C-alpha cells in the first residue's frame, strides 16, 4: 500500500538499512526517480531513472569517497546531503553521461560556485530511525581513520540552500541552458603586472552569503593585501604563496617519478620539495620575515604563516631584567618552555608566559584554523621538512636542523566560524589582521580571539564584492592612493636592532 511505501524499513540483515526517498538530485541532474536508498557497511546504493537517461543507472557511493554528510530532520523537511571526493564525482558524471538520451550539461563538482552542484542530495518520505543515523556515524568512523568526517545536523535553511531551487527541477529538459557568466571582470594586478589573477562575473557568486570562497577570490584578495595594504618595505619582507602551493607540495609522487633512478635515492621530504622547487627558484625564502601559505583540504580553507625562517633561535626582550612569575625546578634551562611530549610541536597548550621573557621574534609556523581548536600536526611537519630541504639546496649555507624545538608549530587561538561556509573569509581576515595588529609576543599560547567578530566576516563578503567591482575595467592602478594597513614604523621600530644581526 502507499502507506507501507512511506515507511522506512529495515532490511533482514542488521547491517543493511533502507530508506524511502521522495526526491533525489545529483549535482545539476535534478528530480531523479529514486525510490529506495540502501545503506550498508561499504557504501550507499541507489538506482536512478530519469527522462534524460536511456536506462536505469546503479549508483554506489563508497564510504571512503564521502567527505562529509549533512542532515536535517523536522516536520517539514527530511534531507541528507552527501559531499563526495572530487575525483570520484568526475567518475560518476562520466557514468551518467554515457547513459544520457541526449546531450545536456551535467555537473557534480565539489568546487562549483553553485551550491547544489557540489553535492548529492536526497529528501525522504519520513525521518529515518535514530538507530540508522547512529550506524551511519559508525560506518564513517570505520572507513576514515584520518579525515574528520561526521554527520552534521544543520538548519533547514542551510539544507535548502544545498537543494536545487524549485524552478530548476525541470531545467535540464530545456534546450537553451543558461551558462555561467565567464566574462572577465578584473585582471589583478593590471598590466604590466606579473602573476595576475583573472576574476569573472561568475566568481562574484561565491561572495553571496553561505557560499564557499573559491581559489580565484582568495588568491586575488591575498595579492591585494600584499600589493596595496601593506607598506613597500614590509611587502619586500613578505612572500605570498598562492592557494595551489601546498596542494602541489603534498600531491602523490607520480609513477614515472618513482621509477626515476635519481628520485629513488631521495627521501620523502626531498621528493616533495622536488615537486615545488620551481616555486622558489628566483626567491630566497630565508631573506623573508613572513611566508603566507593558504591551504585547502577537503573543501576547508585554513592558513599557515612561516615566521622569521632566517632566525635560528628566539629573540627575547630584555632577558637580563626579566624575572619569571613562578620559577619551576622541574624544567631545564635549555628547553625554552617547550613540552617535549607535545605531538609534532604544534604548541598551544604549553604556557611560556611565566617561564621565559617576552619573545619579539622566533622561527616558527603559525597555524590559523577557524573550524578546529588545535592540531594540524601533519601540515606543520610537511612545511618544516620543506624548509629543511629548501635550506639545504641553496648554495653557501652551513648545516642547519629544523625540528619541533627550534622551529615549532604554534596554533593561534583565534575566532571560530559559526557555520561551515565562511572558512575562506576567515582565512583572508586572519591575514589582514596579522598585518594590521602584529603579534609582538611569540610566547605560547598565542591568543587572538578578539581580532574580529562573525559580524565582521559577514560584512567582509560585501566589502570584497564592492572592491572587485570598483577595481573593474576602468580602474587605474595607483598604489600610493590606497590606505596602508601597516606603516613602516610599526614593524621596524621594535625590530631594527634585530635585523642588524642577520648573518648571511
């Protein structure tokens, strides 16, 4: 009966669950005919039919390819959003294209500027039993030992933003498809600038509320900060990597490279460095005070800032006159307050303020993440190992060791986002505030929770949009006309004596 069909039924096996679906959408392919979603220990499974498909298509989504699940179950909405890995999404689209009855555009891209085209979404006849949802969490934990995947209970408004709009349900049946506006809106910096960023009118879409910032917007504003919002002298002391650097550093070694005799003799760190050695070919990173490294992993933006890589030890302010608040006999004079038990040197829980004098400069890797309160040990190790190989490959330099004691990672305790879409805006705000309100004491923990508010983040989206429009085709590049965030004096006064001590 129809009443029976509306029930979520459990399969005979305790490890297999079936949910009745009222609507399903795979990216831009919407309003699919799907009746049952089957869930087991290995994958999601459902059969898809549609007027645009020649035959039924069986879709299996392995747990290992799921990045995140989002859900909402209430009186008027029972929905599940499935975020999948980019490469797997491309394979599914190829499978669906082979079954099309006629050519229509298909898109399932985790990086799409259009929210519903990033995900597989399903609406259910009724709320699934809580036991089933609990088992889904168990399956995620079972198949993901590294990634922090979980089922997020989200607001109905957020979930509806990830569902196709009602007026799009039949759009794939139209012959005239509206494409994204790929007209060029801005090239920055304008000619004759080098390493330019090109923004299109479509890029503005990701500045709308609850949209994820794409790499073009992020790279543009980082470059804008570097070119126009800091002073020329500070710009000279700062190097900016774009959003693809860390991905290139950590990408798997290509098969042909693994078989190369020279590569075989390399360490893992040397192989990783080999993949990005051209990025610093004409730059001496160890002549810089700050190196900005934006990072995107699993659709989440966060930030690393390498500080004072040319220094080999912390610079203490007035060490002769400073007295500790509480002298501790159980700590050696050589360890500088670093807890050797801390994993991989991401130091935020240790307390240096009562054990060592203020530190105006120190070689370290600052980590900023608006979604988690600590961690990123692997990232710190990768960057530190990169610096070690970079140092070794440059000529006329003596031996130097990079480890968690002399080049620690420090997790900066800053503002945290209240949703799952503002990470890119937080990253930009972290960089801007880093130069606007410089860190003057590098003792850990480093706390900057009052740097900005969620309201500032909301306003940032609109200010970015206005900036891009203002800098459009008619914009004249006049660096001197822009208000500088940081003056030369703010950074040079406290560090002038230290910079005189550089030895190269």
